[in-house]
C-alpha cells in the first residue's frame, strides 16, 4: 500500500550543511539556518542532498544533520531526509535512522558510481521501502549518479506501493513531463531544476526543491506565491529573477550560497573540500550583482 506524501509540495529548500572552523558539521549553525528558512516561508526542508553535500558526509555526520534539522523544524514544516548512498545497506541504515528521528519522508538517490541496472535499482528502492514506515521518494539526478530513472520504471514502483514521490533533477523538462504523465495522481513529483521551476509547476509538478532557496528563500517563495494567487505576470517576473540569480552564481553555486548567507548574517562556515570558497573578487562580484538585482 502506497504511503501518502501529500505534504511534499510547494517550496522545499535543499539545505546546505554548515561547517565549523575545523571543517566539522556545525549543529548550532545548522539549527540557525533551519530557523532562518522556516522564518522566510519555506514549506519543507530537504537535507543531505547534493547542495547539502550528503555524499561527502560520513554516515554519522548525516545522522547528526538529520536529527538537528528535524529537531530545529519542531514539526513546523515537513523534513524529507536524503538517505541515498552508493550501497543499499548504508542507505537502509540512514533511512531507518531518519524515520526513527521523526522525518516526514526519506528520499534516496539511485546507487551511484556503479551502474547496476534497472532491476537492481528497483530492488534498492524496495529494500528502503521495506525498512521504514514513512513515504519513500526517489531522487533522480543522473548527471551525478550515472543512473537515470525512466518514467515507466518510476510509475511501476509507484503502482507497486514502493515509491510515494520523486525529486527530479534531471534538468530535462521533457523527461519531467513524461514522469508527470506516467505516475498516479497522488504521487508527489517535485522538480529540482530552478531554471524552469515555474513552468514545471504550471505543467503539473507539485513543487520545487531549491538549492538557491538557501540564499534567497524570499525570491523562490514569492514566485510560487504569485503563481498560486493567479498573478502570472509577477510569477514570470520572479522566474526571470531566478534565472538572473542562477546566471550570477553559475561559476560555483554551492560556494556562492555560503557566501551570500554569510552576507545576510547566517554564517554557515565554508564548504567542504574539494569545494573551495569563492575568491574574494568573485564573492564581491556575486554580492554586488545581487544588490544590483535588488535581491539583497
């Protein structure tokens, strides 16, 4: 029986992971970031994904992040913990921990690095679903994992009750449309590509999981709010601002988010190596550009 993921909709922030001065996960900074996000109107939190550097964190660090985020949200917004790892046992371990800690749902990448094939990937999702009693979402980001979830395979897993939703970060709008058409109505389809965020929702997606919302949650919230109230001109204007913002940070998006948050008074430290902080001149260019766009 499929578990409902009805709360997976609207704006979810693909949360950064803050680090202290020694490069360790900083729970205090993480809690402050969560409070900042909730205060700005994000409708859900998605930790330990690509923006959250989940694949760079140890299993224990990922558990710390999950616990801190869930506690900091205090059930004000749903938390979907990304638990995907290269191997199924680690993924199952993280999923059980997240569910036990109070996550609304878990999401899992396809097993990355290796390409085990469609049958093995389906078995991976089944193992996670069998291990927890919360909704399970797939996380499709083939440019990183090397495995692309096809619409029919997702629909089959949905109909079998294995999956309750998907975050699609394929950057392929036609693929997203195929997913929307293939899955049952109650299945949550979240788009992870901000550059067509508005158009995905207008085409039937349930919401947007945004890394950029770490830095500028108000911008993404305003886009979705304008669309909901039928102010299409304002929604389109916000989508254009999103594109301008993404163009501004394209040389190092995640590092730029750390820099922008620091400028806004939410210090998340520095990204974990091998990612490097923005060079001083690049950081100034980004901040000046945001001011020129009236975004900060």
